[in-house]
C-alpha cells in the first residue's frame, strides 16, 4: 500500500510557527520529488514548496520565501515543512504530493499523481 500522510496542522496566532510532516509508506521517499501545496476556501490549489530527489534542489513560492523551509529525513521516510512568521493569508489545507516518474520539482499540481489527505492550518488572532 502506497500512502502519503500529512500531520502537524493546527490553529496558531499571526507570527507563530508550525512544522508539517509528510510521512511516506509503501515506497522509499528519497527517490522522488515531494511537493507541498495548499488550498484556501474558494481559491485555487497553489504550489508552496518542493524538494527534488536527485540533488536536493528546493522551490518556494514567492509568498512564503524566507519564512518556510522544506527538508527531508530519509531515515524516517518523511518530508517536513517548517513554517515560521505565519500570516492569516497562510490559512489553508496543506497537502503533500509526489509522482513515481518525477525526480525534479514542479509547482504545478497536475504534475503530481499521488496525494495525501491534507492537514488544516489556520492562522488567526
């Protein structure tokens, strides 16, 4: 069984931090690129960050650059998204995704075929 499971979401105040986890089972995560996406109510799903399998190249959307950090722990078969200095506009359901043919990052959701169930992040005072 191949699965991606997100966790770590919750309610935080503006300026706070959360660390999201994307745990893989049924495959070795370090062979594939892993992307983080988010979708707010009434909005399109957008790419947030990505880490490649080959050389560790990372991608960050301009809106999160300098605040979010993506990392990979191969021993735990898990990818993390550290989110600092959170803003109300970061509120969304966050998803991790991969594709078994993908080695390099993309910010397009259509390039990813396997998705987790999502975890809710709410930033509010």
